[in-house]
C-alpha cells in the first residue's frame, strides 16, 4: 500500500500520486534517480536517510515493510519508475533495486513503448511495463496486482475473519452481509489488520504502511482512524487494542 512514484515531469507525478491516493494508496514522489535511490535506502546513509522531496528534509522513519539494501528495510510495496530520470537513469535505479534483493515491485512508466523497449525494461528486472499515455484505471489495477505479488505468501483477493469479508480487488468490505462505507485510509488499515491473520500490528507499522512519508508520527492519526473504523464496523467490537503493543482483529 506504500507506493513511490519516480517521475521527472512534476505535473504528471502529481497527477499520478493524487490518483493513487484516491485509490487508497499512500504515495510519495521524487523527481530524479538520485532521490529515488535515497528513498529506497540504496544511496548514501542507507534506509534511514530521507531524500529531500519538494523542499522537505529530515530523517525517514525506519522501514518496516518491503525490501531495500537489507531485507525488510524499504517501506515501499511498489515503485512506479520513469525510465528517463535525470541524475541517475531509471534503468540504473531498477538494476540497483533488483540487485539489493528488495521485495519492492517495479512498474516502469515510459513513453518508449516499442516491443524492444518493453523487453529491455523487463530484462532489467521490472515486474511490469506501462507505456505513456495510459488509462489511469489500468495503472491502478497494475499497481494493485504488483502489491499482491510482493507479499509473502501471495495474498488472496478475499480476506475474511470473524464475519468481516474484504474484497481487495473490488475494494469492498462487509460485516455479516452489511456493507461498510470505509474511506480509503480506513480500508487500508483494516486490510493490514486482516492480512496479519490474528497477529498484533503496531501503530508504528500501520503508520509506516498506510500513510505517506510526510505523516507526523505524533499526531495520533492512527488512533483517530481506528476510532472511526471501530464505529463503522459496529458491535460487538472486533478490533482489540493490546496495550503498549498494537491492534489485532
């Protein structure tokens, strides 16, 4: 559910990020290959070093999901990667990410759409390849498919526990036949809890996986989202707080 968009055309990057957020993903954007490597923990100080994005700075929270220079160190499930990035070419970003053993899946997004270009991109280690211009629903569908493939073991499209049923493809959730009207963020949080299959998920992991890198870890965003989610799920309550540890369904 965490996506990094690496695209040097800023208007297109903003459009893609906005659309993916509306589809329920937490999205960060960078505009050159060096920033992409830094965000992925493959450059300089490692996974804790955060690239400066749109004037930002500081330290990236430690990654809890995906892969980077070390197994499990990169917080991104999918990288949407433009091939023709400045500073470090997109092809080199793909090579380094694949060589690191990362679980982050790569969707190449480029104007080079000839068969030879697609073959070359896939041979570099990309998991999928989408030419510009593209239809946005197709991009969202491909990102969702790559996210499912990044999980170990592969996640089923239907998640069910204690009468809760979630269809991660159709983006629907219900409890004992009653449809739940969830926001994209609430859907993402509930999906993470159901995927944990009875294991406790910490607030830090929820923040890392369901919010973007600009989320303030001290705002109580997870607690507020959890309160709204519990109200929508209804009684008897299914989300239990394990004091000092996290949340579990």
